[in-house]
């Protein structure tokens, strides 16, 4: 069963920043994002989010001579009970000083996303 893909402005801003640095990668990034609803179990479950399922996918930047190990990372929230997948953030390997900084940034984005979804 394919999931619904939900996108939010915070992710789209991060995506635009990434595309400014790596414009030749637009087709590959778009293909990965478009495949998320069907391939929602791709990548590894990222630790540090309690009961929430956040997955990390790796994307090579072949156009720039970078493989998966040095390429982009895409973190997505997978909500099986709602049948949705939500891209949270996209960044280049090494952009953050440590994994704990990645988790902290992803938690901020997740908190903003959840407050956006909360009924008013």
C-alpha cells in the first residue's frame, strides 16, 4: 500500500538551499522524494526519536563525483498508522559537526511540523 507524501514549507526551504549548492542533482533528488510513498521502508530507522519512525536515506551526488558515503542525507518521518511519509530535512554528509546536532535539528523541525498539524 503506497503512503501519502506530505510536504511542508520548512523542508522545501532546506531543499531549495541544497539545490543552490547542487543544482545538477535535481532529477535524482526529485526521483528519491517522489519514490518515498512506495518505498517508505527504504533507509535505516534513525535513533533518537522515541516512538516515532524517522528514516535516513542516503543519496549519492554522482554529478559531483560523490558517492553515498559523502552525498546527501534525507530524513523522513514515517507514520504507518496515518499512511503518510513526511520529508523532514535534507543535508550533505559533514554539514553538521556531529550526529547529535543532526538529531537536535531534526527534532526542532519535527516539533514545528507537529505544531503546524495541531488543531487550532
